[in-house]
């Protein structure tokens, strides 16, 4: 009875609670809003006190992200941010994609063809996720040096793939574990090989969950700073590292420029999240709503 | 002669549990065999072994004359409808029906023709484009049946086909499945725990208990000649009354194969004409008498040679009344027409109708 009432109450919380939730969300969103606002401000507007909420917007900061005005003469110099954005997208996208492919295959194996000591293997995989990454940085740095991977795409993509793997395996395994085995048996009886059972029957059922895993992993990789700082070079630098490098210098922090970079940095994540929001919701609630 | 043949098939799981114990079973072409038994009796495991989803630990499974023990499910060409339908959630009804046909390398036109035939037979035309989650229980069931008959398999297996349907749907589906099966002329094995389902759909029923097949017989024979106490108690609702008694006197069987016998039952002396086999028992033997609730007839309370008992509870069941009689701690269920007026506390005298008394020996097996 109690439960039924609670379920009915979803979506009918009343204006009081809705308003309360709205105010809290606003408070959380305010810093992001402030960054986006600053991105459209001129330098004097950005530094003005009290905070200016009404101002004439300018796109100058966005131009400056990619083309910086020379200190002497009227020309401009490429700031390299085009490359950095490409790097972030390329490295993040490739590594997450790889992690998902490898992780899904591994998870299916762990779920359907358990090894002797299956749980132990899974636990070991999870422990790599429990360590604070900074512990591993020196060995990884040395390894990268030895194998000449420092500053290369291969190196950083391999590293991010490895970092995303435990998460992908555990998520995907939980999705596969939740599937109805009878459906797979039915496919076997209908003449499917083990491979078609996986490809045609199991995989389509976990797409939603995999999409959620994809988003989580993308956000994590997109934001990664520590390893990117240590292991990328000028050609492979990602945006978080580049942002850090814009702080400082002779002229102080250019807040407008910084906000513009950050605004651009947020956009891909927002797009991915919005595109996949239905799958995301289904992914995180996977297994809780059945039959 | 038999299309499915199980010869001493045993299934022992890794944890030592013997789910099926030396089961022998033959199912002929066009025959519907029901595996009936309480939960955990091994009936589903047996079905899954025929399907190829479980390996038999020992024994031989032969389908259409070919030993299939070592063949995986996909090579056995067996069609199965699952208890929870197991429809492919990401495929439309049409694609669900087409799925088994892909393995047969049929042309597009042939696939379309087969789907058209099945959707016609099962009235699926209007829902072909829908996804499984958009279907009602009855529709899912029809799709599941459709998917199993769309192919041309060697045999059909159904796992609790009607258990998820409500009573009305259950009756229509039962008739529909029966009709379809009769046209297919293939051996069919149906697993069920519902005896009404088994009695109505099956040509023969295999009653199972704890991994063993207790009796394989036609529904009629199962009901009229239960081979042991388990089958006697399991088949028939309300349950058969099983009363302990002592054989006090038995004559010589006559030419009709029956014999007059006397039993000491609940402190009274009862005479009855029973199966001639009873003559082989020594007088003084302990026996169990089985009497179906509908086999009682009420006699004048003053009669001798009848069982006297008190009415305990009266339960109306519509056309009939279920009367619980109690005497010396023994509870007897008795079904009478609804025009018989009885109230709790009444004293009545009952007798078993001629030829309807089942006698089981001390080991619990039918004497006969």
C-alpha cells in the first residue's frame, strides 16, 4: 500500500517540492552558468564588480581560443586549440570505443562461460580500479619511456583503454547476467551458433546499458588530466592539459578566454548525454525493472 | 516406431543432485506426451535434455531414429516453446517468427509464405509489426507457439505452455494448441504441473516424482488404474482418499477377474468386490484402500457393511458439494450433487460404488 502510493507520487510531487528542487538545481548549475556567461564577456565586463548580469555579448573570446592576436603587429597565431580539441575527441572516442568492444566481449565470456575462479578474476580486474591512479604513475611513466610511447597517440589511447576496461567489463557483465537465459536457449534451438546468440540476441538487449557505460567512460576520459599531463606531448595534448597551460603567463588570467574554452569543452559531453539520455536512464536502472 | 525414445536416461548435476533417474520414455509420431509432476520432479530437466540444452549424464536419447546425445541444440532440429515465451525482445513479432527459418537457408519468398501461414493459423496478422513488450500474455503465448511451429522440426516441446495465462485464455489456448498439434503429426512433449492441462491435452501422461517416472499411461488409465499411492494421490481433484485397512478375508477370483473381499476399515467390517489380484494377498495383510471422492454413495445411516462417519465441513463447489467426513481421526473427502442436504455434525453412512475401490499393498503398489 505504502509502496503503491509512493509510485503514484512520482511526477505529482506538488509545486512546493518542484520549486525546492528547482532552487537546488539552480544553485548547482550556477557556476556552469557563470562560466558560460563569462565566455561572452569582454575583459572589463568579466572583471567588473559587482557581477554584471546584463552586458553586450561578444564572440571575441571564442575567436581567441583558436587564433590569438599577436602582441606586436596586427596578425594572429594559431593557438593549437583546434588540435587539442581533435586530440581530446580522438583519444577519448577511440579509447572508450576500444574499451567497450573488449569489455563487452570479456564480460560475455565471464558471464556465460565462467572460468574456474571466475569471481577471483573479476575481483582482480576490479582492484585495478580501486587503486588511486597516482600510485601507478611512476611505473607507467617509466614504461612509456622504455617503449617510446610518451607523447604518442598509441600510448595514451592504450592507457585510457586499459583504464576504462574494468568499468566496462563490470557494467557489461551485470547487463548480461540480468538477461533471460531462456531467450538464448530459444535461439540455440532455432539453429543459432554461439556467436549469433551473442551478436543477434544478447547484444541488442544490452545496447541501452552499453550506451550508459559509453557516456560514463567518455566523461571520465574527457576530463582526465593527470596522465594526460604526464604522457602527452605537444602533438597529442588534450584540452584539460591545454586549459591548465593557459593559466599564468605575463598578462594574468584571461577569464573570458578560459571560460570560452571551458564552454566549448562542455559541449560534446552535453550533446552525447542528451542524445543518449533515454538509454542512460534505462542503463542505470537496468535490471531493476523486469518483466 | 517411436519418434522420441529415452533409454535409461539419467541426469546428475554437478552438485550431485540426480534430477532424472534412469528414465525410459517413448513418444510416437503424432502423439502428445505430457510430463506431469510436482515442482522439482525433474520434468523440465528431462525436456531440456531432449532439447539439447542439458547433456544427459548417461542413457540414450533418440529422435527420429538418430541418437542425439552428442548433438548441440541447434543441430537437433527440435522446436520448443518456453514457459516465459522467450521471445526475442529486440525483434518484431514477424522477425521472431522468421528467426528459426534463417537457419534453414530458405528463400525470402518461402520465409514470407511460412510466416503468413502461421500468422493465419494463430491469428497474429494484426500484431506482426509489434515488439514483444507491446503484447499481452495471450498474444505472447501465440507468438511463442507460432515460432515453434513455423519450422519443420522433428518434434515439439512445450514447457508449461499455459501456466502464465488466466483461466479463460488458458481454455481457448488449450483447445487451439491441441488442434494445431493434431494437424502436425509430430511427436510432442508437454511439461506441466497442472493435471487438468495434462488430462485434457495428452494422449499419454508420464507422472514423475523425484526424477523417476512413476507411471506412463493414457489419461483414462491413469485415473482408473493408478499404479501406486503417489500417482493415486496426485491425479484427480479432489484428491483420492487413501485409508489404511486390513484385509480380513478374501475368496477365490471368479471368471470376471474380480473377487469378494472383506476389510477392517476404521473399526468396521466392509465387504467389497475388488480386483482378482487381491486374492494373492494373505488375509491379515495391511493394505491401503483408495476411494475417489466421487466414488462414494450415501446409504441409509442404519445400514451395516458401510462406513459410518460424521460430517465435518461442507464446501459448495457449484454443481457439486465437497463434504469432509471425519471418523476416528481419518479425514475423507466426498463429492456429492448439490441437492444433497448435509450439515456439519450429521452422521452418515457411505459405501464405495462397485468396482471403484483401489487396493494398494503394503509397499504402496496397486494390487492387480
